[in-house]
C-alpha cells in the first residue's frame, strides 16, 4: 500500500511539472504575439524601392516582403540589434539576420554585398549591406522578414513585417529611414541621398537625427548650428511639418 501511495504521488508531481512547462510555453508564445501588436512603431523601412511582393503570397509560402530597387541600394537595419548570422545561402544569397532587444529577428536577403559580421552591434539606420539579386532571386530586390523570438527553418514565428513597418501595397514606393506611424509613413530623407551628399561634399559629414516630441525644424537647425532651409533641402522637405520618430539627415 505504501509503495502504491508513493507511486501515485510521484505521478501527480510529474503531471504538475508537465502542465507548468506547457503553460509556460503558451505564455511565452502569447507574450510574443502581444508584443507584435504594441511594439516598434519606430521601426524604419530598410531600403529605397518599390514594393514588389507582400507577405503571405505564393500560396502562403512567402513569409516576408520584397522591395525592388537599384543594384547596390543601401540596406539599413530597422532597429538596434546584434548580427546573429551573416553568410551566403543558396536560397537567400547574401543574407544577414539581426536579433533585436524586443525579441524580434529580422532577415535581409539577396544582398549584393554584406557589410557586417556575426556578433556585431548595430544602431538603427546602420548600413548592413547593399541590394542585389544573389541566391534564388529573379530580380534586384531586398527580401525582408520579421520573426518573433527566433528564426526557424519552418518559419513558425514569421509575421507580416507591415505590422511593424507600416502598410504599403504592391507598386507603392518606400524610402529607407522612414519611421512608421500607424498605417501611414513619414517622409524622410533616404540613405542614398546621404551617400550622394557625402560623395559630392565630403567636407560636410552628416548625422541621422530622430525627431522627438516638441522638436521643430528651427530648434533642430539651431542645435546643429545650421539653417532650416539647409535641413529642408537635405531631406527633400516641402513644408516645415515634421513628426516624432521621423528620421532626418543633419550636418
């Protein structure tokens, strides 16, 4: 009888442990899903170009978005993070995986060139490579993916990047450095413009500046010891309207 009671108690303890593990896994997965809904309204678009394909096409097999553009268009990291992988794949071509503090992993595929190595720390807007058509790509474009928690071969944790970047339909143009704001995006200068200015006027180094609450073009220009017209020209702005999270290039 004593042995029977002992076995019974052991069975109950094991069942409780399994239940706790199951609930813990479910809680982690649910937390990741919740994060996708409330986090990262400050992610920026990773490249200049035109949306050529969206999430969920090809009978649901396309787990990212495609941005078509010119060869060697700069590719920006959408948020601070650390390079998890940087290598050549037969399918992805030159590809970079970045792990973010928010527990998302972003993927940048078909690059013509990779500028970063595994373990490298990145700041939002850093150039991680150049657009290309390496791997299984039919044209020059960036294939961009976002995953909760981790990237897996079966892409179990993939989600629509537009939930974090902002909505854009096939055929619409996007600009690198734009911060999303709900379903709309904010006009900002592209890094391509930055590189063009640096190549033609190397004596004037430029920095990226993210607009904060209460900022005006006048206050930003004064802080950077420049003029409002210079900031507007540099960023192709046609009005004085700016909004929080907008990325500007400043002297």
